[in-house]
C-alpha cells in the first residue's frame, strides 16, 4: 500500500477548502443573496469575508 504523507493530505484538504470558499463567494453567495433580497453592499461584504477566509486556509 502506498500511503500519502501527512503533509500532502493537509495540503489537498486546504486546497479543496479554499476552492470551496472561492466558489461560494463568487457563484453561490450572489445567487442566494439575490434570491432573498440582500442589498449589493451586504453581498459584497459577505463575498469579501469569504475570500479572506479562503486565503487563510
């Protein structure tokens, strides 16, 4: 059996989580915000928070 090193597993998980946050910020959040009637400034603030979170991971 070929086990991946622990560092590679953490790196992949971090990459997937960051990509998930980016997807949520760019596609899902604006669609949901439009659906529930959030203002554009609040949507932009939430998008910024998600993008900062994706960079920290």
